[in-house]
């Protein structure tokens, strides 16, 4: 089941079928693309937004939609890597985003359950690093409090930081309520582009633009900027249980795979189980999440469960910038590290300011040339080794098992008539064959038994059992003729 609580009925948009010349083209119809199109149309730009599938059905539909400045043990890392003034700026970006969201909700009368409430960052482990985080937040001047108990959630904790005036909302109701003057095209995947000439191609048409903004979540290209070496993807899982208990806050555990909790109407949303997309978990992460939910909320029934993956950078800051001097009119907005609500909104303003050659106080947080990889050598090396290993396996590894031994509903990578193939056997015994290598950078794929998909362990591209692309950065399918 991948059934998000945020799913709503939306109107459909046409597919692009004729060539266009436009001022701006935004590629990607998630929160980043939507808010960028909104900001640019407000500033008088005209253009189009191209979405590969249907708008707002990517990661944005599967978020938990906290708008919060507390984000795990982050500020002490930012302080160590870049200094206190940058950590302070990161906090300010979130404060400004909450203010801007509230303003937009009021200005356009958007009914999206936007609510201000405190956020709590808690630990169930030793409180040492939480106390350090608290000290850093104090130095930044954030008005946080340190507590030893949670009032409204029955979790036994060893410490908690409280920050007032954070926010939550229904992300899709908000975005659908926002006026956007750009023409939106759905089912219009960008399959090829020439950045120098500023031309994009879908399967049916060509778009020439003065400015291009890539808001496709993971960048579609390797050069310039070598994004695949600086970024990876991480998965997360969510449940919504039917329960009317008011938690009166947003709850964030301090570990990278820890819990998050919030209310939405008569439900409590529980997130967690995060892991790098290079890992395939033997036991479905929903099982552990369900165990936690049962313990905390007396076996309340699960009404929704959903999962998705987000782009991670080595220093946990985003990339929102123009590509470089060679491509001054091509922009990118990505790398939200599971905290995309504030970054997408403030990032849309950064992109618009760059386009208009204006200064933006948050630009330095998001600049591509900030040496994030060099300043985080262990993480960068780990990611590089993972990619190299998966390339090595792809070209040198030889599967030894026979695919015909697969049971129904199983899959994997096998040698089929001398070629490596991804193979899946469905519930009726029928076999499906796909290319075993990702069409992005040729890493060997893994089979995910929980979702019946093929996953790239290097950058998280996702394919269905017929080889169709479900998630970027891959653009091309990996289908082969059925045997
Ligand atoms: C489980 C989970 C919980 C989260 N919770 C929070 C939270 O509480 N608060 C918070 O701030 N952040 C949160 N985040 C992060 C946030 O949800 C994401 O960072 C954000 O939604 C990403 O938005 P996006 O627009 O970049 O990506 P998407 O929403 O995925 O949009 C990208 C779009 O680009 C399209 N596309 C891709 N390739 C092409 C192509 N070739 N041509 C045309 N279109 C293309 C895709 O189809 C997609 O629609 C969470 C993330 C996860 C995984």
C-alpha cells in the first residue's frame, strides 16, 4: 500500500504536444516547481511548468508537512562546518518561511489547516548531543527551552528541546490554492535537453526558453557540478492511525532514523524508519513503525501508509543556484534533506532573485560551489565507495542462481541467456525481464520485495517490474523484449 493521507482530487492538465518558445520553463511539478512558478509569475515572468506524470504526486504528496526549524542534531554540525553565523542564517530561513507561509495562506484565503504550534526535538538515547544542540541553539538566539518530559506523548525520553511558533499544514491543499499563472503540462516528461541552447525535449514537443529551472527532485544530469557524487537518496515511511488525541505539537526524534509525530484532523501521523536507498530491508520498515504506533497509541487502526525518498547532500544544506557561468540561465533547486517545506518556499525566492540579478540573504546557504563534499569527507567517501562498488558488481559480478527457481512474487538479478537481467515472477507465475543496470549511471539494480520494484543503490532511481521509470534521476526505461 502506498496511500498518502494528503492525496486529494485534482484537476488534470493537458500533455504538451506542440513546440513552444517561452520566457521560463520550470521542470517538475512538486512543491519546489510549484512555488518557483508561483514566485516567478508574481514577479511578472511568463512560462510553463512541465511535469512527467501528474502534478504533486511525487515526494511532496508523501511528506509529513512540518514547517519547523528544529531538524535533528543539525545546528552543531553547521556551526562546526561553517560557523555560527551560517547556522543562525539557516534558522532564520525557517522563521521567515513560517511567516511567508502564513502570509500566503491569509492573502489567498487557502483552507489548508495551517496551524502554529510548538516543535519538540527529543532523545531516547543519551542526552549529551541534545544538550550540545540546545547550547548551539541558545547561542544562535532562538528562544528554545530544555525539558525533561513530554506532556502529550507517552514516550519515555531523556531530554527534549522545545521551540514555539512552528507550523504544520496540508501541503496539497495549500499548493492547489495558490495562484500560478504559468501554463501547466502533465504527462510531459523531459527526456532530453541541450543546456547550452536552452532547449528541452519531451517525447512529443520541444521547448525553447530564456530561463530553465530544474525542480525535478534529484538532478537529471551529471555535468556540470557532478551532483551524483554529491547527493544520494534516503527513504522514509509514514503511517496515519485513527486517533483523536491532540498531541499539541510537532515531534522529532534526534536520530536520523528516529520517529516524527503530528496530528492531522482525526489522525496521528507517525514517520520514521529512514535508510539509504542502497539498503533493502529484510523486514518491511512498516512493521517496526506499526509496533511503535501500537505501543504509543493503543493499537489505533492504521488508515494510511506511505513511503518515499528524498535527496540528501553531504552537509545537509540544499543546492539552489544557477548551474554555473557557462549556463547562467539554467537553475536548480534540490537537496532538501527531508526538510523541503521551508527550503522550497525560500528557494523559490532565491531562484527569482538570481534571475533578476538581486541579492538574497540566504543564497550562501544554498550555493553550489560551497565545497560541501570536501568539508564532509567521510560521508562523501562512503557515498563514492558505494557507487564504485555497485558499478563493479554491475560489470564484474555474475549471478549464479537460476531465475527459474524464483517463487511467485519474488524477483532479483539473474543471468538470462547470457545477459544480466532483473527478473520478477508474478503471482500467476509469469516472468518479467528488465535490464539489470540503471539507465542513469549503470549501477546494478536491487529488487525491492516489499514494493516489487527495481531500485538503484547509487542514486535511488526506481523502476516498475516492466522497467518503466517511477522516480528520477533515471529518465530512460530499462525494458527489454519479454522472453
Ligand atoms: C517521508 C518524508 C517526510 C517528509 N517530511 C517533511 C516535513 O515534515 N517537513 C519538511 O519540510 N520536509 C519534509 N520532507 C521533505 C519534503 O517533503 C521534500 O523535500 C519535498 O517534498 C521535495 O519536493 P520536490 O518538489 O523537490 O520533489 P517532488 O515532489 O518529487 O517533485 C519533483 C517532480 O519532478 C517531476 N519530474 C522528475 N523528473 C522529471 C522529468 N524528467 N520531466 C518532468 N518532470 C519530472 C516528478 O515527477 C515530480 O513530480 C519529507 C520527506 C519525506 C521523504
